[in-house]
């Protein structure tokens, strides 16, 4: 959608300017979706500007102010969301956690999409044993709950962040693979892709210039639905102590550590929990709405 | 039909094989269990003895063959911590997990299906919208958050239910509820769309035009047909139950298979992790096979579709 | 002068399994079974027959889109290979295909003019400015108004889309265009326009056409030679006036008699073929048409007749009609 305005030339020669496609898109969102979009934008902003807006560093101790409650529950404005057992500011930790969790989720989702699409293309293009191999892998991935696979891999490859992200990158690739394979086969067999091959185009050209743009909307929807699931997965694993490791902090991490103080200082785990829930809810709603708009056949 | 099942069965075996090989490869190729179990500053001879005792010093491919040989003989290795047979440890915990999983599964089905059907029948009403939002909230909420919130409300603040451990039946309530709600939400959504699709079909209008009581139409015609695609979800549900159990058991300190997995992964207790993986894989493969068989049995189209193998000319 | 296109003993067989009780037995599906013909530059060869007779397979074999089981295709004297390497891709500039379903052949996300000039980009013929000029000129000459150039395929009518596909096929100035049912999906009034357009283009650019259709009226109008196919074989080949006024092969006779016509009021009896519609899996030896042929004899069941010339312009594959006994090994030189 790179052209922002469409000028339609009517047969009589007059030029009629229409609304830009982008503005039509935005105006048609229902209120709830708009709110979700705003929240998502807010979260992105927080993640990007973490260093600038966090009042404290996430590991800064304030031992005199341990376990102080949030500001409306008896605390002070020095720590808007209270502090944890080591006197670290919950708000700051929350902000940095958002950054880490989002970083993990973004990169992983991207990885999984790229891997999935490439595998799908390979399966559709080469057919034969390549396709069988890919399908077997897809089956394998789909048949085991990812959490279990992840647990097994995590403990033994360690918990450094790059490795963790790589592991998360294997979540959901099978969906993108299935989609890209299916759509590519359809395009190759009867459609425009076959025609462009017949013109003498190389496979690269066909895939990049023709097939990929055509399947993009379906893929985007699938990715939008995978994204919140990755967040949930990462926070679950971090909660269990097997994900993001201290001193780094992630949303799941915070919940895990806050668990011990459930009775005495529930705000430590409530703040990140609320964040997780609202964010995944918003992204899911957006994804659903996108799907309904772009590709109702996916449902 | 038999041919179809046989193929599925073989594929299931292949999956099992892949899972086990995968477990073997990653568990053995990195990390040094000896150092982890004993401690970093144990004398090198002690570490060496440990490795020899567990067969960890042989070349990798030899370990691989030995590994499968052991499996086929029923020897699943020993837990490095406990020194007791790994599989026994695992099997001993199964009842605890089942006592959560089975009620949760049933609860999931009941809540999910009835909510979904109800929403479909009252489409676009406020009930429908409420149920949809609830279901979205249900599956976007991580189970550990849900569990902790429930503990906070019911155990800490209201004091009605205990927060952890497994001594009395009341201890099981919160875990079961936590385990079932997420899946119920997904099921509700899915059932709703399946029902809506079926209800839009001409044969439903015909049935109600025939004068059938609406309830009969729903029960005898709509629901059975909507059940077919919902069946495929069951395999997925078993998987998510397992994954959910891992988290829920940790939240509620429930001594089941899930908690064992987490602790043995953290301790790098190889044999136990492998046994658990094998257990999970077998469960998944069996569940999927059952679903396939059930699907083929229930849906007459699939049954007859399997026989026509001639290629279109 | 070597003809532009020469097809010699071309065959395409598939090994299939047919359900036979509980098991499946092997069989050979003869989609195309030893056909030979040739086409001179600037001429049109029409290929007619029922669905499943092998017309589209022939088209794909000629273009090198699939590999032949036997025989060869010679284009401009060179053999056409089916492997999609650089040589094959370069050959695309000389031979192109027009499809039955123009909407399916176009990318719905790109404006049509971008698609028309794409072949120029693929084969790197000049700079983008020239590409645009050439594309515009060609589209205009094919009757596409300027207002349509930047539209998307689904915004055009069927006839317009077919012109777009045609432009895209012609922009590299190929010497051979294979048209696979190019007008079947169009309204009758539009069909006439597109047919006329094709003929104009042929006059202007000297393109040869391999025109495939099941519609005899259309084929009659555009072809210099017509070949009738049945179950993968050519049963008769003749110039259209001769074929339509005096069909010789029993199958051609049935086809021609079935054409509704405003002028033939004196009712020639329509020949209705008995027997089953053709099944390319049929394994019997002998003539492919024997099961439905009213004149079938013992000889027809044993030996398959070769396409033999009856005159300088006509060939027929029929025992009854051939003057001399068929020679199984003769490769027919059918170019006029």
C-alpha cells in the first residue's frame, strides 16, 4: 500500500480524487479495536523508550523502602507501583520487562515467520521428498505441545537470551509453513505464478515479486495471532524460572519472583500480570479484526 | 479405513522415534550433568567416576544405540538424583496429574461446548458478545496468572480454599478450575463458529420447516454435525492439558508429572526427562490416533472418501 | 524452407494405477500418442477435439512445459527441451502461450500494464522507460484504452483481460503463439472481436498460431490447417474449407455434422456416435476410434492406422480411407 492516494480517471477525462486507502482503513475500526490499537502503540512506545522513561534502573536497590505498596494503597510517589523485596522499583522493572518481553516476542515471531515461509516455499517448489520431509517436520511440531519441547531444550542449551530467542523462534513456524505451502501450490498449479514462469521468469523472481506479496496478508494475520502466544509462552517459561534469567527482568520473571509475596505484597506480581493480560488481549483482538477484514476465509 | 489407520499408526511411531532421538541428542550434546549433580568443585576423579557410572564417557553414537537398546528392554535409565528407576518415578506421579487432568478435561468440555452452543443460538445478543469477550480473555490469560489470581482471591482474601499442596480434595478445586478455563475458552469459540456454520446450512432450515421442535433440530441435527470439526480440536486439547499441567502444578505445588518435568529439567536429570518426553509423546500420539479413528467413524464422508483411490483422469 | 515448428512422433504417457477390486493395477495413460505435424511461419494450425483428447497436453509439450515420453519438438530447427534452464527461459522470447482463463493468469495485485511489460524486464530488453513505451504502444494497438492501463485485472472485463494476456504474450514479438481455448470463456460477441484481433496481429507481426479449441466454428475462421484429435492421436488433418465441407474420417464427420448452422436447412442427418465417450485409459490395440466407429472392421481392431496423406493437403488415419497399406514406421512429412 505505498500509494497514498488514488486518482481515478473517469472516461470523460475528469480526475476524481478519492480518499486515501489508509484513512479508510483507520476509520472503519470499531471502538474496541481502536482502544486495543492505542494500547499496543503505547506498549511499543514504552518498550522503545524504556531507558528514558523509567524512573530507576531495574536493578537499583533501595533497601530502606522494601515492599512498599503502590501509591494509591498507602505508598508514596517515589515508587508509583511500589517496591519488591529488595527495594527495587516495580514500575521501572515493569518498564524494562516490557522491553525484554516484547523484544523476545518480536524477534521470535519474525524468525518463526521467516523459517515457516521458507520451508513452505521449499516444500511447494521442490515437491517430492523435500515436501515429505517438511510435512513430517510440520506434523512433528504440531503433535507435541511446544512447552514440553521448549523445556527440554532450554535446560540443556542454557538460558542465554540469544538462545532463548532462537528457541522461541521455533514456535508456530508450522503455521506459516502450511499457509505458504498451500498458497504457493495453488499459485503454481493454475494461476499467475505458472503464467509468469512460462514467460521465462526465474523462480526467485516469481517468489519474491509475485507469490510473496499475494500471500502476505494471510501471513500477516497468522503472525499477529502467533505473537501473543509467544508472549504467553515466554512469560510462562520465565515464570517457571527457565526463561529470561536474572539480572534481566521479564514480565513472566516478575510474576515468578513476586509469587512468594503473594500474601504480603501482591502488587509485585499483579502489575506485570495485568500487563500481560491486557497486551495479549489487545493483540489478539487486533489480529482477529485484521483477519476478518483481510481474509475471512482463514476462520 | 484400516489402511488409513495403519498409516496413521506408523506415522505415530515415527513421531515417537523422532521425539526420543531428539531428546537424546539435545540432552547429551551439551552441558555436563556430572558437574551439575555433584558440584563444580568436586574432585575430577569423582566426576570421572560419575560419568563412567552413567555411561557418559562413551562416544555419542554408541550412547545412542545403547539408549534405544535400553528402551526396548524396558530400561529407561535411572534418576541421577534419586538413583531410582526413572520410569517408576514418572509413573508414580501419573495418578496425581490425572486427578487434575481428567476432571479438567470434562469441565472444559462441559463449559466450552455449552457456552459455545449457547452463544451460537443467541447470536449477536449481549450474551453472545459477553461470552465471546470472556472467551478471548480466557485464552489470552496465561494460566499462571489465572491460578495466582484465583489463589489471591479465594485463598488469601476469602480463605475459602487452600493455596497449595494436595492433601484434601479441596486442594484440587483451584488447580482444576485453572486448568480447565483456558481450554474451555478456546473450545467455546470454536464450538460457536462450528455451530454457526452448521446452522446456516440449508438442511437445518429444512429440518425446522418440517415442523421439528427447535430443540430437536439443535440436538439431533445441528450439534452432531458441529461436533465433527470440534473433534479435531480434542487432540489439541490433550496437548494443551499437558502443557497447562506443567504450569499449574508448579503454581499449586501439586506433586504431579508436570512439576517433575520442571524440576528434572532444572536439574538436568536426563533419564527422567527422557521418560517424561516418551510419556508425553505416547499420550499425544495415542490421542491423535483416537481422534483420527473417531473422526473417520463419525463422519461418513471420510469413511467413503478413503475407498475411492482412483486418480482423476 | 524449414517450417517454424515441427513435431515428430510426439508422445506423452503416464503410468497410473486404477482401482481393480481391492488392489490397483498398472496401466498407461496415453495422453498424446505419436502425433506429428508442422507449422510454417505466419500460419495457423487449429487443433480440435473433445475434452481429454490431448490438446492441452500437446500445447504444453510443444512449448517445452513438460517433457515428452517419446518423439521431439523442433522449433526453428532446434530441439525444444523441457528442462527449465537458462536456454529454455531464453526461448520464451520466441514462443508464448495464451490461456483459457485470463483472470487466473494475471496477478491480481499488480496493475495490468506492469504485467504487460514484465517480460521485457525479465529478459532485460532495454531500460524501464522503453519498457513503458513499448507496453503502452502495444496495449493501445490491441484496443486497450489508456484509462485501462493502470487498472487491476479484476476491474476489467473478460475480453479486456484477454487482450492484456495477449499483449503480455506478444510484447517480446515471439514467432509462435500457442492459444489454448483463448475465447472459450468469453461471450460470443466478444469472441468475434478477439478472433479478429488475433488475425490482425498475425498479419501485422507474422506470428504463427497453434490454435486449440473445441469450438469448430472458431477454428474454421482462423486456421490455415485443421488437425482433429481423438484420444491422443491426430485422425485427420486438412485445410478448413475441405474439412468442413467434406470430412473424411468418421469422427470428423460426426463432429462436423453436429455443428449447428443457419444455412444447412436441408437436414443432413446428424451423426450420433454410439458407444462410450473416450477414456484415455482404454487399452485395446488398434484404432483409437474403433469402439464408436460405424465402419469398424477386424483390421481396425488389430492395427492402428497411421496418418497418411491422401492429397497434397489432406491426411487421414483410417484403414478404410488410406489407399495403401499403412507403414508403421513412416514419419509423415506433412508440411505444405
